C-alpha cells in the first residue's frame, strides 16, 4: 500500500514490532539462560537480564564437561556430525535432483512420464511415513551409527527434482539447439549450460536443504545410539535426562544457541543468492 | 564451400494414418556460394525445411546433401554448418568471447587459433569492444552480431539463418540487411536464409524459394519471381500491394485468371471503368482502390500511380488500361502460369 496516512504507518510499525517481539522473545530467553548458573534459572521468576557466566557455560557445553545427569557428548563434536550430515544431505539432494530433472526434461525414454509421476508421488511420502521399512533396510545394511545411515535415506528429493524440472522447462529450446550446433553432447550441455544457468536455484535449494538436514530430529534419533554420532539436535534432547535429577539448563541453552548458529550463518551469508534464486530467472 | 541438394524432401509428424505431412516433396539445387532465401507466409514449412538442413528435425523421406555428402543421419555439429537463430540463442551466462568460442572449444581447436578466429570475426562485425560483456548487457543489434560472429568463427560450409532480423526495429533491420549482403560478398559462403518478409527476400536473395503450405511454388531470381510468378499464390504473395488477380477479365480465354500489378495500370480516358472506393497517399506514390463491376463480376482493383499524377476522387469513376506486355495469365483451376515456362 502506498497511501500516505501517518496513522497507518504507525499502525503497521506497531504490528511489525509486536510480531518481532513474539518471535524474538524465546530466542532472547535462550540467550539469557545460557549466561546464568543453573540455580539462577530455576528460580522464580527467572532473571530476564544476561548473567555473568557466558564464557564458562559455553566452554562447558563445547567440551561436554557440563555435568548434569544426561548425555555429556561435547557440542563441538556433535556440531561436526551435524555439519557433515547436513552438507551431504544438501549437496547429495542437489546433485541427484539436477540429474533426474535433466533426464526427465531432455531425454525421450520409455516410461518417462511414469518415472516423473513416481518421483512426484513420493512428494506425498515424507520420511515419517516410510520410517519403519527404511529403518529396517538401514539396519540390515549395517548403516546404523554411520554417516551413510544418517544421510542416504534423506537424500532422494521429489521437491528439488520438481523445482529443477520447472526451471529447465523455462530454458529456451533454441539454447539446446545452439548447443547441438556447437557440438556439445548432452553431458557437456548439462555441465556448461544448464548447471551455470541453474546456479541461483541451486543456491536457494542449498539453503533450504542445509537447514532441513541440520534440523533432522526423528531420523537421527532412530539410527544413532552411539554418542559419537549424535547430531547436535539429538544431543540437546539427550542432555535433558528427565526425571527428578537436577538439570543443567544453562548448558542446554548454550548448546541450543550454538546449534542455531550455523543455519543462521548460512541464511545470512547466502541471503542474496537465496532471494535471487526464488525470485528471478535471469534471462 | 559447398552446394546443397534437396531431393524430394518430405517431413511428416506422427505415424500411420494420423501422420500430418507438412513438407510435400521439395527438390532444389543450391549452388556453391549462392545466397538463397526461403520465403513464405507463417506455417508454410519454411523453418521446418531449414531445420531439416540443420539437422534439428529428422527427415521423414528424401535426401539432403551438403557438398555431395548425404547428411540425413549426421548430427548438426557434423554437417559443417552454422546457424543464426531468431532469438539469437546466446548462452546467457557466457561472455561474448566465450559464446563465440564455445563451439571451437568443444571441437578442441587450440586456444591460440580460437583467439585468432574470434578476433577476426569480431573485427569484421565490429563487436571488438564488447568481447567481455554478457549477452544481457548488449542491445538487440549487438546480440544479433554476436550470433553471426558465433556462426562465422566456425568457418562452416553453409550458413543457415532462421529469421534473424525479425527481432530488430525497422531501421536496424535495413542496416543489418546490407551488412549481411556485404558479409556474403566477402566470405562467399553458401547461405540459406528464412524469412516471411518479402522485402528482405527481394533484397537479399540471389535466388529465392517461395513456399506455400509445404510446397515449393517457385524457385528463381527475385526478378523472375516478381516478373514471371509461377502461380497465383506467388503473384499474390510477392509485391506490396499484391498483384490484381481478376477472375473475369473481359478479353481473357475461359478459365483464366488475369494478373496485373498495380503499377502496370494507367489511368486513361477509356478502358476498364472503376468506381473509386479509397485513395491512399504514401508519399512518393498513391494507391487507388477501385471497384470494377462488369457483367456478373465485381472485383477490387488496386492501382499504383506516382504522386505527381492527378489524384482520383472517391466516388468518381475512372478508366484504366493495363499495359498489354505486363499481363499475366494463370489457369483458374490449378493456379499455374499459362504460358508454360516460368
């Protein structure tokens, strides 16, 4: 709206500020809690201003020396596991969906539409639905507590295939023909023309899939039983032992803050590309 | 350099009974170094024919040879041809230099030679200053030049142009037309040029192929096509305004369509009596639209006179006489020219 009404400006700002407060308050609380002692947090009401234990809480979380009765896996190592899995998942997804979209759009092979629909229908089958059989397969193949087990079942992606298919359909036919005249074979065309043209889509997808991989909870919960293979999201859960024992909430919150950083960083650094990938087609 | 031979070339889509034939057996010889324009209304199959020569469409039947080599089953890149596309089809993510060099790079031409060839083409086309720009940073005319440059650096036997001027504005089109002519004179490469624009066809062609509904109606020099159209279609398609085709001319043999171009009708004291319906002043010349009613016939006749002639008044009746040596006769049933040789 481009109306010039002062009270509208005030109102819209008020709504926005309210929205930011609602979204940001839990985040703020986490930050505050991660700088207090565990005793301070359980007081009622809990302090709403940062305390003075920031450095010791974060070092404790990072090295896994936080005490408490739950899991004490060091956050540094768990973040490494998370990072590697998220990277494998996002890069694997991009590679596989680029190739399958390429096949579906540019090649005329028998049952082409069947394969397209087969891929498309799996859109409706998220990991949770097929979790039983998938677990069985993964455990039979001995992939429990391994990166392969953590990532491979999550790599196949109908969404990304579909996204690339839609993008490839907008690439002008004449470009394909020009490449044929230039003597570029299919893979050459893929590598030299299609992939460079898709780079903004790839970037957008990378951001989405990295966060998707990083935030995986249910699947790693099933396939990791060894502390060395906990992703950080699972790590947080395992730190909370439940029961009556004293909880090191300050360490848990510090871990949560650390776990939030990489996805936030990816979004911030890739923001320009991310928006470009979703908005323009650059043609 | 190479000649192109089309031998009874047929294109159909689909199989069996549902097949839809779009090119009905075109045969033609294009000699080495010739500039041939394929012209026709949209949907006449001219682009399909060109794309068959290029190897982008399969040939359903018949043979196409380039330089005595049948190319039916060769990939486009193996036919030793280069094509300029209507929308230029430049790779958007590559610089002008990379666009022009891409084909050579794939053909594994040494980098030094690529640079030399691209440089030479850039000099001919005067696109030197843009070599490191991306296509989106260029104007339409510049893109067009880059597309031509990409064709030139390959040093092909044959150039194929698929309506390359249709995205340019009128002024640039006229200028580019001259440049294409100059380029052809300098390089002397056999060229096939598809267009729907008859001015382009008339000005560029050494010989032109007039197509209609998948059939080649006439293949000849622009003069032949204009002065001795082989069919009523060619007579009506070439020339603006088109030739007057009269179904009931008074002193014509039966079943004959008489054709006369608007500029070959003179306003005279006696002759065919026309009731003037409209007059258009075009600057150097004037078009007069007259209704001619005689017997059962009622035909619209267009006359082109020079600007200094007296302007007829709308609603008045004028008399016109055709120049006898400029009359054309066509068979009413087949539409073919009557005096045999075309």
